[in-house]
C-alpha cells in the first residue's frame, strides 16, 4: 500500500495474539505496547479494545492502560504571547 502524497510504501506489521498479550501484561501505556509489537499506537488502542471486549465475555480481565501524557513546555506560553503580539501589530484579527 503506497501513500499517494508521499509515495512511501507502508507495510502491515503483523503481531500474534500471544505476543500482543505478552506486551499488554508487561506494559502500562498503549505506547509501550506499540513499541513492543511494532504497531502504531492507534492500531494498538483499537486492538486492545477489541481484545478486552472479547476476553471480558469469557471472564478474563485485561489490565487498565494509561495514555502517555503529552509533554508540555513552559516556553510555549512565551512563544504564543510573542506570536499574538506580532499578529496584533500586523492587524490580523
């Protein structure tokens, strides 16, 4: 499958159920699972949801996953203030 805009060929990463569950039980975040399985975080989250639902029907509970917290920089506020002042000076509403 090739991305039309960039021409980059994307390959599908396959991961067995056993490998996926090993990653789930040894991880705390979706990002850690994705890193261990080689899949994208969005794919990992969707698969986790499907797996959790299927296993819950059989009485097996998966551990709760956390989302990785975004890193916020204090410098962002200074940059936003400077950008707002610059745009205001240019007359952009």
